[in-house]
């Protein structure tokens, strides 16, 4: 199968980095991207500023591929998603050229001539990557290996606290958004609710708080499922990412000033719609009334449907790659320590299949671009037969003062600090910051 290419699913930050490493090692690669251009998901949240500085947002092989073109890495600053695309990701995609197939959706991955049940001759068969293009034409691309870097952007979590949409959530779809808002001017003078405790929710709250200051009558209510807001405000001086620390400090100020109403322990069970507004109802019966719009920013989950005919090993709690789940489980590690990021930990029962990037983390809310770059560096080294490089861990992560995982979900007060470093999500807006 050595004459076949490695197929990378997704032309986002990790997919492009994987392709750059494959090119550098002389391996044929085809990148399949369903968007019309590179980093389509990042472009969707292009108005959001990242926590990480430029130095943490470019991959080593990507830089080496770009430098002969006259490109130079931005020296400093914290880019927005749009600036990340224009300043690095789009130029990298241009350098990869026709290796990327845009407007092409992967509908499934299997072994050629073998469904999931068949053992006989399975490992000797190439992967069959099934695709459909923008004109509805379907095709099948054979591959020696597959790197799934398709992310989680297409599958946001619902507002409902039990993992399913709340009662009435589908019917209220016109009044609910699942992405970080950009222009909120149309909501002036109205009551807006934000559901979620992560950085996307914090970003939305801050943007809406500016609207509330400018436009009298605008109300912002922030609903947290947790019993405490301690973790929302970040690690302050203990955070090695100053932009993330600043985000938490700003959130604390808008709460203390009364611009935003914070409600803790509120787990959405139902959304009732009348002609003019929504009523948001909690599991314990509390109600938030006269709501014009809800921003449900409760995270994302991986869509593993395209891998259903392959044998994969995912953690039953996180939907993360099983080999890294113990290191990122928020029920165990309140600071999201990450020690395992390489090919060995990411390996699947199907030899040659790797799930990387934010998708490898499943529902765990702790991902960093640097983590993904280290993943693909190791995976490509493994595919190239450089097992020493694949086993080497070159990852160094910034520390944080933020503590408390899902283990303190029902506690009214939690916090403190722990020794292991936590990471944030970058490469999807849940981990971006203003």
C-alpha cells in the first residue's frame, strides 16, 4: 500500500500541519476539506481573539514549508481567528496547493472490501475514504493511512443540561444560537440569556455587556450549571496565558458591577415559547422569563459517524481517544494535565488510523493548538517509520491557576490551585478569547 497517499480529513490547523509534516517527509498526501477554503471553522469565528500568541499558533513543519515563499512568522500579538487564517493558515494551504480538495465532504471511511465485522485480510487492505463533492458526485479514495482532523465544530452541545436538547429547544431554534456572537446590535433593549461556563460563554457575556452599557433596557443573564462561578473567572496571576487571565478578570468585573446577572446551579430542562419571548426553565423549577434570545455555548462533541465501519477505541465518558482520556478527563484531573500526545497514545485498533486535534479530545474542554501540532508531528513520524521521533515528546504547555473539573459540579464553592497545567481549547472558538 506504500504507493497510496495518506488521506487527511479536514484542512484546519491540525490537518494542514499534518499535511506539511507529510510533505516534509516525502509522503504523498491528500487533504479532504468540506469547506470552500482552508480553516473553514476558524473562519466562522474569525471575530474572536485567541488566548495564544502567534508563536504558539504556527507549526514547525508549516513554517519550514512557508519560509521559502517569502512568508515570515508574525513576531508578536494575539490574532483573531480571521488573522490566524490570513496570516498563516491560508498561506500554508496555498503552499500545499492541489494536495487539498475543497468542497468535498467525507461521508465514511472503511477498509476496502471489508465492513466492520470482517477479520479476514483486514489489515492488508487499504482504507477507502468515501466522499461527495458540491455537485453531488460521490467517489472513493484509497489510502495507506487516514488522519482524521475533522474537529467538532459541526456538532455543538445543546442547552439542555442532560446532554439532549431541552424540551422545546428544537421548536425555539429561531431564538437560540450555538456560536459566539459577532454583531449583537439587533438585541439592544432586550433580555438575552447565555448558557455555559466556558470561554465561549464568557466571550459572549462580555460582548453583550458592552451592548447593555450602551443601550438602556438591555438585560443579560448568565446561566451556569455549576454551583459556583469560581472557575469562570480564571487563574489570574497564576495563568501563563495573560489574555486568558484578562478575560476572567473582565468577567468578574461585569458581574460585580451588576451589568450582568449571574445565576448558578441552573440546569436547563425546558424552553417555553410564546408569541414574544422565551421562558427558560431549570430542572429545579426556577424560571428566567421574557427572554428574546438564548446563546447556548455549552461546548462541542465529536461526530464519529464517518468512522462507523472502522474499529475505533473511544472513551465511554468523553468520546475521546481512549489512549489519552485518562490524562484529560475533567472528572479526575481538575487542571487537565496533558502528558500523552503522541502516536502511541492516539493509535486505534485499525493500524494506520489516527484521530487528532480537538476531535481526539472528544467532549473534554481542554485543547490547545500546540497539543494538536505535537500530535501530528508524532503521528507523521510514525507513518514515516521514524519511531524514535514518534516516541519523543516535544510538548511544553503554559500553566494556569484555574482548577476544578466536573467533580465539583454540585458544589456551591470550589477552587484553589493544583500543580498540573491546564490547557484551553484553541482551534475552535470555545477556547478563543477576546
